[in-house]
């Protein structure tokens, strides 16, 4: 179930962030991404904290990304890491190019 849940969301040309709202790195990733003007439907924040299958989702994220921690940030089907990774890509100017490449920005 967790695999299907994750795979159904990371398809296509959008950015998906699996997060827990109380996590400071999740807040960081959300803040960085919120600076960009996304086209409607191209940015999705998924709060896994209240889900019955939260542990299974994190187990599956570990399988496919190498890390069980949140946030896990995907651009399309590629995981670009967590909060610090998103911040680093933004500061280096690479994040905007990645977002433009998939056509997510207005």
C-alpha cells in the first residue's frame, strides 16, 4: 500500500514533498519551495504524520532514496534529498533550473 501511495504521487512533472509539519527540516524545505511561483498542481506537500501507514511510507522512502527521514523531496521521480539539500540547491541556483526543466514554474 505504501509503495502504491508514494509511486502514485511522484509521477509526472511536479514537485512532491513528504513531510511532518513539526519537523524543522520540513519547514525549511517548504519555505524554500514556497519562494517559487509554481503552476497550479505542480507542487504538493504530503503530511504523513497522521497516517496509519506512516511507518510503512517511511520504510518505502528509505528503500527508494536511502533515507527514512523526512522531508523527502521529489522533482518528478527523482529524490533530491531533504531540507538542507533543497536549501543548498536553491542557494547554488540549481533548484530553479531543475524546476524550469520539468515545466513546474509559471
